[in-house]
C-alpha cells in the first residue's frame, strides 16, 4: 500500500506575513537533509509538509531524519487513499490491522479540507467507524478514551489514513536559518553540546570554536570534539568548527598569574578569541554551557568576571538547569556517549587546586595585566584551523 509522510509544523504558524519565508526555509532544510538519504518529493500545503518517498524501504531513515528537523512538531506515516469513501474504508481496514487488535477501543476523527468531498466530517467518521466496527468485531467504539484514534484527512490531491498514536514528536523550535548565527564554545564536555542544540533549536545557525592545548591534549580529544560537532550537525546541517591553539596562552597564564585566578583568566581569553572569530564570521552572539553554581568558575561572581571580557551577547541556555536535566538532554540528542569519553580537555590539564569562587573584576584584571593580552590573542588567531563538519 502506498504510504506518505505528513509532517506538521508549529510556531511558524504565528509568523503572519513572514510565514511564506519561514515555510520555504523549512522545506529547503528538509530537502537538504534528505538529499543523500533517499529520493523524495517534498511539498507544503495547509501547514503540513508532504514527503513522498520513492523507495518505500527508505521510510524509516527518512522518518529518522525528519525527527531532527527544527520546526516540525509531529511526523507521521499515513496510507494514501483515493478521495473515495469506499477506498478510504478499505485502506483503513488494511493499513490499521496491527492497531485495531482485539479489545482495542477506537474512534475516528475526520478532517475535510477539500470541501468538494461529498461527505462532511461527521459523516466520514460514521461511515469509516461503522465499517471498521463491522469488519473487526472485537474492537469497541469509545469516543472518550480511545486506544486508537483513526485519523482520516481529506486534502487537496488525496485522502490519508493513519492512527494518531503512531505519530512521533518532532524537535519543535524554528527552522535553522531563520535566526541568523551564533558561535558555540564547544568543549569535549557534556554541557556545551546541549547548549548549542538548545540555541540552534531557535532557528540559529551555529559556528563552533574549540580551544586545544597540543601536546597536553591528544589528537583523540580533538577527534572527540569533531564527533560532537557532527552530532550537533545532524540537526543543523553543516558546522564550521574553528580549532584554536591555546597552549601558549595557558603556559603564560600558569607562569605569570596567581594560580587561583588561572581558570577565570583562561576563560576570559576564550571569550575574547571567540568574539573575534564571531565578528569575523558574521555571528551575533556567543553560546556557552555554564549552569549556575556547577563549579567554581560558574558562580555568578565568576560569570560576571568571565563575561565582562567581551562586548557581545552571551547565550547560556543551561544557566538554570540541574546536571541531571542536562545529562537527560544530552542523552536525547545523542551527544552524551561521546561526551563521557575520557580524553583530557584543555581545562582539565591546567586546573588550579583552589580556584577562587568569589572573584573581583579588579583583582582578575590586575593579574591579567602581567600578560600581553592582544599579542597572545593575535598569535592564537593566526594558528586557527577550520574544519567543515557534516552530519555524521
Ligand atoms: P562542558 O561540559 O561544556 O565542558 P563544563 O561544565 O566543563 O562545560 P567549564 O569548563 O567551566 O564548564 O566551561 C564552561 C564553558 O566554556 C563550556 O560549557 C564551554 O562552552 C566553554 N569551554 C570550556 N572549555 C572549552 C574548550 N576547550 N573549548 C571551547 N569551549 C570551552
Ligand atoms: Mg568541560
């Protein structure tokens, strides 16, 4: 039986006059993400994206890809029927045979957007419901608490039948490309990939920056960051990842600044370098993964000192989340397993024994004044390596 995928979008509906622009970005994103996966035909009508898949064996992978597209709220497979009540009945019976099993309670819900169709919605429900009830004597009509809601939609070209319970949740959010660009400070940890996912979900394209301390951190640590960028890219398509050599800066901080200020000064350098890269590549904000109070460098006083180093919005979407919530999110989006691989991160290599938790800007600035900040930043920027990361 011929199937189609129906995907419905959410927030775009609120966009009024801008809606067509948002819709066409959404459809383009879908086409791009399916391009190398299967031959498909994608079109949009009445707040629904229709995806026809040439090779029906590819349905599962297409569903999987669509489940990662920001902007879609529900995705379902449906049987394609002729706009003929007898065909709809017959297809409903066959298509839902694994859903309408003995003892199941069911109801039919119909939506008729083609007003030429000779049956009105309540009549469609009666016709199809009565037929299924006769054909499957062991199922029970229950309009209040059904196990199975049989959906019948009469649309422009065809009619569709599916069980509402079989639809899957989409990502929600806004299509990538509708919200300009931000630069994610991507470490190898659990938090920053989640932060990147959360902001990209708002339609924001992502560049990523990683600070790398060769030879203190290994080639495998770098591979890990590339893998994480690849997982985020499943949702955003391509990501430009900038790898910044950070060893010289860390060594100088270690040699010239008080040990308890080391982490914060390091973090300030990261922010400044990320801001320069962001400005150069037309990105309008930085994204980091702090959660208030998680570690010494994430107290509010510490954030005050770190964030003061730059003059650009800093998006910290995890600020109010607990570790367990962040871990759950990381597991859902697929980054957790990679994040917990044990390779050293540049911060773990240079960690003070007693970091300050209640720093003052003046004190940190004074410690920092022992360094030639601008020259160090220029040198780091001169050594940046750019890697184009595609969905893995
Ligand atoms: P994560 O799990 O993201 O590593 P964390 O809890 O270890 O976070 P910190 O080490 O305090 O946090 O770093 C705070 C934020 O600074 C990170 O979430 C990330 O955005 C950024 N950051 C830290 N280290 C790096 C790095 N080596 N490269 C790029 N960004 C980094
Ligand atoms: Mg970390």
